[in-house]
C-alpha cells in the first residue's frame, strides 16, 4: 500500500496544509512524499517545500482506477500534457492500481474538523483518510521544472528612437542599462500590447507605478507622461543592482479587457490567465463555529485553507512557444508565485472602469485641456463625486485642506489620501507649509513638497545626492524602510546619518532620520501619483465644463453613484426631472433621470421603451411594449415616468391592475347601475409625500418634494451632502421625507420645520435658525465662498475677529453656532 497525499488544493475537503505536512514528514522521518491531487494547483509549492526540507517530492495523478506517477521531469511534463488533453490512453508512465493506494486527507485527531470542512465545500467525507504512516517506496529522480515561455523578439532597431537635446543623456543611460540587462524583449512585448490596444481603439492609461519614471517607456508610447517634465526618477524603476525584471503594469478600459486578451491570443497564440485561490477566513470560521455550536479555537487549523480557484484579476502569461504547464480553459493552474519561481514573466493588464468612462467622454467631447484653473477649483471645494481617487469623505477633506492648483499638488493629494499619512498628520504639515509659504524641513531636495517628505523617490534622492549612496543602495534603503527590515535598515541608516552629518546640521540630520524611520507608514511612489493625478484631473475637467455629459456617462457605467450624482447636479444648479417614457427636451439646466436608474430596468429595456415611443397613454405604452413585465411598468409608474398621462400615479396603478387581471372598471360601473350596487373607487390621489415614497422604493432616492414652496436660507442640502461637508440647512418634513426646497431625502421625524447640521450623524434642531461658522483662520480667499442670507463666517486676522456676512466655509474643522432665525 502506497500513501498518497491529497492536498487542500484538490478542494475535496483535505486539511493537510503543505507546510504542516512537510513538518510532519520530517518528524516521522519520512524520506519522500507522494502528492496525488485531482489537479496540479499545488505541484510547484509542494515540490519547493519538499526540496527545502530534504524530502523527495513525487507527483501523481489518478485517472479511472490507475494512479500514474512521474519518475523524472520529462515524465512529469508528459503527465501534465495528458491532463491538459484529457488523454491518458497513450501515456507510457508507471502506475499503481488505485486499490493499492491509501489517500490521506487529515492528520490524526482531526477527523471532526475534516468532516466540517468537507461539508463546507459540499464534498462527502471519505471513510478513511487519516495520515499516520507514510509509505512511499517509489523510485524517482529529482524534478527540475523551468519556464518554457518565450517572449516576442524585439527587432534590432527597436530602441533606436529620435530624442530631443534635453532627452538625449537620460535616454542613452536608460537604453544602455536595459540592453545590459537584456530586457529588450520584455519592453517590446509591453510595446506590442499597448499598440495593439490603441489600434483596437482601447484606451490605455497614462501609466502606472514606477515605470512612469522611465523616459524610454514614454518615448515608446507605453506611458503618456514625460518623466523629465515632472522630475521623475528612473532609478526607482530600474537601477544597475536590480536583477529581476521591473514591473510595467498597464491600465485599460475594463469592458474591453477581454477583447484585448483575445486579440493578443490571436497574435501570439500562447496567452493564458493565471490561477489564484480564495481562502477561508476568520469571519467564515466564526460563522461555522456558531452554527455547529463548537469553540472557534477548534477550527483554527482550517484558517487560510484554499476553498476555490479564481482567475488573477490582472496577470497574464504571453509566450510565442508552447507553455509546459497544467492548463484548463486558457488558465494556467499554477498561481503567480509558483510561476515566478520557475522564471515565468507575467504581464499585468488591469481593467479600470474610470478609463472606460474617460474614453466615452473623450469620444463625445474631445481631449481635456491641461492646467485649467476651474477644474482644480472644483476639486478644491471637495466636489469630487465620480472623480478618480478622490470620491470619498477623506478625499474631499484633503482636497479642501490643500486646494490643489496644479498636477504636482494633485499628485501630493493622491499620495496623502490614505490612512498612514493622514494618521501621521502629513496632510496638515504640507497645508501649513503651503499656506504660510514656509518649509517644514529646510532641504532643497524637498522643495517640491514644501519640505515635507512624501515620496519614496525623495528618500532615494537624499541618499544619493547628499549621502553618496549608489542608486542600488538608495533603492535598498527605500525597500528596507518600506518593509520595516530593521536589521538592513539599521545598517543603511547608520551610513546615511554619518554621510549626511558631513553636509547638514545635526538637528536637520536627526529630523531627516527620524522621519525616514517612520516613512514606511506613508511613503508613496511619485511616478505612480503623477500618472494617476492626470486621470483625476481629466475627469475633473469634464465634470467642470460638461457636468451633464459627465454624470450621464458615470451613471451609464456605475449606477451605484446615482443618488450622489443627483445631489451634486442639484448642487451645481441643475433642475432634476423625473424619468419619462417619452423622449423629452431638456433645457441646458435640466437633467432627466435615465430610465435605467429605475430598479429592474436595464439598458436593453430602456432602449426599447424610448425606441417604441412616443406614447399618449398607459394603454398605448402597454400595446407597444407587450413583452415588458407588469412589475417593470409598475416601477415606471412609481418613478413618475407616466406622470404626463395622469395627475395620479395611484390611479395608473389601479388601471394597470385591471389590465393585468382583465377586470374592466367601466363594466363594473355599468353593472352597479343595473343592479343598484354603489361602486366604490378604490383609489384616491396620492399626496406629495406619498410620491416621494413611491420614488424612493424604485429609485433608491426621492425627487418630488413632500412640501411645496419651502425656502431654505442656509446652505443647500445638496452642497453639504455632495461635498460631505458639515453645514447647516433649513428643512421642512412631511410623511418621513425632508426637503430644503431643492433636494428631498428620507428623514423619520415628526412633520415640522427644522435646521439640521449635516454630519456623519445628522444634528436636528427645531425651527428655522441662522448659522455662524467660526473658523480659527483662513489661509486664502478660497477658504470662503458666497453663502445664503442667514450664513455668516467669522475668523481671526491679526488678533481680531473678522465677520463676513452671506458666506460659508470651504474648509473643515470649524465651530458651528446656531442662532434663532426670523
């Protein structure tokens, strides 16, 4: 009898973690281990772990009643090929009868949790599967699997590119290093991917990661940002000490990613996705423990076990020759780590919805203009709904604090818009230095960030330019800081301190060193930030100058933003009109809610409705759209899409019910006259607040106003909500809905007038109030904007309090005082 290990990667309920398995084998002095899964997911990980622990790995595969096993590398490749083609008839490999193999699934004492895990996976537990003895007397040689990938060959003149005078030196330096490293084919493959995408009309992002610091990548058209223009570092991307390939990741339109990969497969033939695995986590284990009424601790051996295979979101393998690996449905069964350990080169192509939206906007409106002041001003107010990287409450606050005026500052905001730098107060350090025209650290290298250390490249520049580090040493210092490798960091920081002390004062050196040691919490890659800041800016440009088209495009691809989009359009002064089954004319300041924002209505139904119009009644609509479900028509009525045909939605709903059931109200009325029965109409016209309720049920937000002609003399609710800013608003409520006269929202308070302060938790005060916003100080005129009649801002200036009537703040962190209104 031979002992065969079934790993968790078979998804058959095994709980034999590979690391624990190898440890157990060593404990019982087993010399070899025989892995026999129903796939090859675990092969590489298993082989490497065994070799590391001086155990001989043996790979097998059970087909029908035979358990084949590979005696050497070529036999293993033959076994994998048989698996790929599902043809085991012609292989001449050694095999054992399945009856002579004992399949192990769990360690002694783990039967109960094995059964629980098998049940979780939907697998029947096997009768016997405990791993006690390891009997494995099979004679095999060592396996030596290596990458069989070949990249497209770069033409001889591939890197012969014309450069301007100021580009020449940098370009030659980059090309020399890339040729020395023999990375030409890698760059050529990326070049081919980008140019194929562009040929297909697929938008590629301006760049991602440290590759944006490469002038060669820019000259090849791989990236769209000139690194010389933004003082970006090539050494962060590649330096002489780096032996592995640098990453050049690509962003493309998400809806066209599959199209691009299919075309790459046509071009290069061997293009495959990479496997990745989902693992069981603490939350799931706690749920199982609760359901089974067993201690959570007893399930800990199940933590992090793989539960199913997925496809890597970005990575693909491209080759011009056949890949010798287990492949099913164009997916290599090995994960990224396994492939990279064998020497495979992956290419990351990430689908970005933002690029799909940007591509649509550019097709309709042309290319955005750079350095538009109004576009930066919109960001500086925190009106960033739908704006890449800044559509969050934190993003809005950082935008208001720093108020970016150019791409460089926008890149700083993107770098700071994360928990690490915000918790460290780096955003406030930068803002203070900016508004007081000062420097946090008086160091020329940090001038671009007002003396605040923000970018990873800055740490490298300090090391290289002031402490005589080589590019390789500077990069190792950056990595050691990022990974908190104390031993390596200590050694390099000592050298940094010694060398900096020769040029700078002790206090400045101490400051620099202490900041660098904490740097891992908030360091960001400048090249990446600059590239992404361009995407952020482009969207802001379209939003600033073409808000209607911007939001229509956003909502076409992301309906989850519908309520925020409507509020921001109201904040920008647009009149929001309810959906309509007829194509209606919009004025410049109207925005008609698209039909596909109604629950249950997709693009296909929406297009059909508009195509089959115009309509003059509910009956006409039903006659022209016989295939549309009644529940969809009900939603259209509740959303107000038939309001042109009747003063009462309730009447239309009753009529729909009659049509649905085949009951005719006129016949009932005639019958009642003939037989003397009084006919009771079972509907009455709904009130305005009931319309709000109907809209909320099918749109997720109301548009109608529960009370007409209310006047708010404070900030519009839409500005507070769309900016996520703490502002005071006058409202009136009825039937659980509130309005400030422009926007409507759900609010369960008794019907009355109130003043609310918009915050994470609404503050609600009875009656109409005036408001005073008490600011500590203001840094620029942009910190205040024109407000409503009953809004006042006060702030300190040269020791005196200044009062500005009819104004509101465009910053955060002020005191609010409400006073009685008229």
